[in-house]
C-alpha cells in the first residue's frame, strides 16, 4: 500500500507539472519575463514558505538547528537548477519544445537518478540489492521513451509547420542549450539530496511525511534567485517593468487575469514538488528512483495532456503511431520501476 501511494503521489505531482504551462495561453499584454517572474515568485518563493509554515512543526527551531552546510549546498544547487530552467526556455526558441524535452529531460532523468547514490557512496550497496536490475532497466527505458517522444514531437512540429517559417530553427544554438538545461535541471535532484539532513531534522520534530517541504525553502529560493536575475536583466534591457501595473485593453480585468494565471501556474508548478516529496518518502530503499519516476511521468502526462487539448490534431498517422509507441514505452518504464521497488521491499 505504501508503494502504491508513493506512485500515486508521483503521478499527481507529474500531472500538476504537465498542466502548469496551460494558463500562460490566457495571458495578454505581458512579455515573457513579466509572466515568468510573476509565476516564479509564487512557485519558488511564496509557496515554499507558506507550505513549510503549515506542515513543518516547530519550523523556527528546525531552521535554527539545521546544518549550515546542508542549507548552502541545497541553495547553491538550486541556483544551478534555476539556470538550467532558463537554458531550457532559451533552447525552445531554437529547436522547439519537443527536441528540448527529449534531450534535456532525458539527460536530467538519468543524471538526477544515478548521480546522487554514486556521490553519497550507496551505489555499490544498491547494485547488490534485490530488484535493482529492474530499477536500472526502468530508468533506461524511460530515457528511451522520452527520446521517442521527442522524435514524435519533432515530426508533429514539421507536420503542423506547412505554412509556417522554420527559419528560427538552429540545432547549433539549441542543442548545447538542451545539454546545459539537462545537466543543470538534474541539479534539483542533487539539491534535494544535499538538503536531506534538514528534512531528517524536521522529521525529528514531527514533520513525518511532509519533511521534504523544509528543503524547498532553500532549493526553490536558489532557483528563484537565478531566475529573477535573468528576468530583471530582460526587464531592464526591454524596459518592461511597467507591465506589472500597466493598463491594457480591457483595463483592470485583463491585468487581474494575468496575475491570476501567473498564480495558478506557480501553484501547479509547486504542486509537483509537494507531491514529489510525499511520493519520495514512500519508496524506501530505492528513494533514488523518485527522480526517474517523476521525469518519466512528467513527459507521459504532458503528452497525454497534449492529446486531450488536441495539440496533435492534424498530424499524420505515422507521427501519431510514433507517439503511441513512446507512450507505451513510458508506461512500461513506470510499471518496471514500480515492480523493482516492490521487489526491493516497498509494499
């Protein structure tokens, strides 16, 4: 039951992440940096503080006693993750969403899963554990499924670009950004690993299943810092600071709607981390597989959301067939990872 709940919480978190960008389509009159900074303030700054305050007993004492090394490592690794998110957004401009997801998320899936146990010295013990072969197979299959999703997505972009210009496509510019985004996005998993002593301390004060929420105070604020620096740079460069209070056609109604959409985006994006934490603590010995499960489900549910929102309408049968194969591989990867965790003693 514990394993089933863990997988369910990961699924809820991934679903939240797959939907977090949909409100952006309703935003009008704001540049990218205006919207991005507004939603980042909710996701990376306000929500971690609010949720930690609500779910971590004796939060002040926990923070006072938390190891400074764990705090700074989690924060600085979060800064790197924020840079990765910026690189991700820039890569999309050059190679599109599909290839960016395929390369960046695929790299993040593998590195964010396998590097932490290598760095903390537990990989050798894990390799001798029951079910580890299935866990590693699931991670590999997940990376393959993400790559096939990228192929399907690229074909979709070509199918739907018959009357559109592809002059902005640049593999030379976009591919290095994809690799940078993939490597630095994996740093979020490292950030959570670095902050684990803080979570363990919170557990001693009664946080129980919510103990991961205290780490987000540092990992997410680090991500916000690097994100905010880039957004402020764009604001200064383009003179767009005034958009936060500028009236558009429709007056206060449009401006209020923009802020509402930014809040919804931030809450949905933070939701993935909240439920990630609830799922993570339920995976026992193989908690390191949480990142792979999360990344695989993120791509899986993002693709399904795209189908529901009819983003694949107008694509050829060949493109839809490749997507179907990708979804099948991703589902198989999740099932294999789940069974591997079951063999490892989580039930």
